[in-house]
C-alpha cells in the first residue's frame, strides 16, 4: 500500500506538460515555510493500492500529450521508495512519463533503484550553506548534494528547484557557492526559482502549530530579478515560477 495525502489532476507546476500529481504522506524535513505541514506526519494519509494509482494514470493518459505524465510529490516520496518501485515499473510498462519531486534527503538502495526508474527528478535544494540549511529544514543537506552528484554521474536528467526565502536562502554568497558546485552539471536541465509564499499559514492555524516565519514578507520583484540574474551566471536555463 502507498500512503497518499491527496491528488491533483491536470497539474502544470510539477514537471513538464499536464500531469497527474500524487502527494504522498510523510517527510523527514521540517522546513520552516512548508506549505503542506499536514503531509509531514507519516501516520496520516490514506493507504492506497498501487493498482488504483496505476489505473488512475492510465485513465488520464490521453490528456498527458507528449510531455505530460505522473508526478510523485509530498511530503517526501522517497520515504515510500520500496512500495513505489513496483508501481514505477508498471507505469513505465504503460508508457507513462514519471517525475519525482524530492528533497534528496534520504539515500539507500531502494531510493537509488527508484531514481533509476524515474524519467525526471525535481530536486529541491533548500540552501547550499549547511548551517543555514539545517536552520531552515532541521536536517543536513549532505544527502541532497549526494543525490545531485549521483544523478549527474548516472546521466539522469533533473531540474533544480530553489525556494527563495528572504533572510534565509537569498544570500548571494550561498547562491554563488551553489553555482560553483553544481553549475557544470550537464544533467541539470533547468533551475526553477520558487518565490516564497505564505499560502500554507492557515493550515498551521488549523493544526495549532506555530508558523515561525510570520515576519518574513514575500519576495519583491527586485529580489527575484536579482536571484535570477545570479543563477544565470552559472546555469543556462533559469526560470522564476
């Protein structure tokens, strides 16, 4: 069984083309700005037979076109790598393009096998500086950088996603360090700068959790333009979403 939080049909944000997006339950990170805090607890969600997800994807295949497909997001989908592997094999057998949106924070043999079955990885790098990454997520970024290196070594295409949080992940020296470290990776097809937003704040209130970034304002156009210009010094294709 696969523990599912929710679904989104005809999604256009999580990978190329039109996509069926499966949000899975559970995440080891505790990002201060998490827009879906209700996906963090691994005990939540709905246990779902893999066959149900497969049939859902097959039924929507006509809408995917040449670029679309299915995206597994979260939460953190690699928490359920072992359960997802047979499903990924069935999806590939049915010619369905697979995206995996991951923070790269889990690494084991099952995750490696899952990534090898994935057509496109959306790798969320929260911060390059290890201390600032831990402050922002509660976890190390060592495995995330290892995941990026493995994808490059295996020639597995991926998009690099970076949430620009004012005062937390918008430091010029950190973005430059990231660019110097990853800028030569040929497997990075594009960099997506994701503006910081407060859309999940109401969920914290409903869950009676304290939202710790109350004082952080959303990015100004100038901040986004500055970050885009910085990233473009190191990466060929950079987009602000």
